[in-house]
């Protein structure tokens, strides 16, 4: 029985991805640090509760007939800045170990294992706010000087995936490369109506929405003019799955930008007020977190994804709010 492995299956992306793939009849093996709900667990063939660095779990994973891996487990940006050494272990060593498993399984089956990796706009590091606004939307190969441990980790793992796919043990007498089909998307900030934000530096938008839906005051940790790209969670999940199914011969890159909309924090606030009249929000920038967000791009150019595998976001800013977020989040907090 061929399975798809999802690490971080109980997180913001993983929760939606499990449901999406299960509905399409895929057999899922899930891994997360925290127990999953009974409803979500029921959609999986097997659920491992534990650390991505747990060797006993990794050894058991290797025994499965894995055809694809969605490696979502990670320590996010704000948490990674607080605990950089732990972030290095989880984000880098965890990915390294999983790539080893994919390589071994691919070699055993003599079929490349598809390895889907969610990267991030945190890999970009723009030196000044003036340069950021002048650059506007940027391509995949610009400003790759991340200013956070999370961004550094993700950029390194992009290169690591590329190496395992194309050059792993290239001087070995026995063929070792070619058993991993590594593909990555650089996600903007993701907005989910079903899971609570979990420590990302782009979470000021989703946090604003969740607080408004609960009639709670929110202190926004960035300036009103702060701008980065965002995306509705259904589009983010669909992007990963569409990239996984894209014919390899059509792909010109291993890492792709994907975009949807890029509002300022003030524009976020205006839509939140429109959706939740009387929402209480104050802008109280946190110097360190503001500096991180200012180093990220205002928007991305995603023409490579459009041309190579037909990427196009289905949810614009207003549709995200009024068709996806508002109905579901009101039901959540009813």
C-alpha cells in the first residue's frame, strides 16, 4: 500500500492538507508533536505522535511504501528567533533526516519519492525599508539574504533538497541521486479560518481576524503601512498538491514563488472592521518583529509557477474574507 507522509499534520497547513488528500482517497501516514483530534486521526492510516527527530519514529516511517512526503513540521519565525538552536535542530536536522528516508525508500522502490517542501518569504532579506518599497514584487533569485533563523533554515533546506535530488553522493560508485523529486513553494502569510495562528511573524493579519471574531481587543505588532503578501489557506493547500502533480518535464525550477494578494496592515484592519463592526485594534509595533517583517518582500512575482504548472490563486483579498474566513470563523466562535 503506497502512502503519503505528512509531518506537522496537526498544524495550520497540515490540518487542511490531511482533509484535502483524504477526500481524494489518499492513504496518509501523519506525524505531529501534539495529539490530533479523533476526527482528523480517522482520516489517516497511521498517526505518530512525537518529535521529527525521534529516531524510532523515523525508522518505522522508513518501512512504509512512501510515494510522497509533505514535510510541514517546523519551528516558525518568532519562536525560532527566541530559540535559534532548537530551530536549527528541528528545521534543518529534521529535514535532513527525512530526506535520508526519502532517498532510501526511493532507492528501494526504484521510483523517486516526491518531497514537497513548504518554504517561505522569510528566505528574503531586504536591507532597508526604502529598498523594499522600491523593489515591490520580487523574483525567486533576488534578496536571498534572510535575517532570521527561520529564513536561514528554510533557504538552506531548499539547497539541501536540491542537492539530494540531483547530486547526493555524486562521487559514489553506486548510484545514489535521482531517488528524490524535490519541489518547494515559498509561501506568503497564510490565513486559515479553522486553525489558530501559531507563532508566525506574518500572523498579525490572522490574529486580528480571530480576535475580532471573539470580540477581543488586539494589539497589532506592526505599523499600519506594513506590507507583505498573504494567501487563503485553501489556495496554499491547493498549490502544494498542484505542484506535486505537475509533470516533472515541465518544471524549470525546484523552488517557486506563489502569490495571491498583498494588503497593508491598515487594509487588513479596514476589512476586519467591515466584517466585524466594532472590532478593537491598536497598532503598537514591536521593534524586533517589525524589523523582521520589513525585511520581507512587499509582494512576489510568481510567473514561473503560472507558466510551469498553471498556478493561479482563486481567492483574492475580499473573497478570502467574506466567502472563506467570515462564515467559518463566526461558526467557530459562535
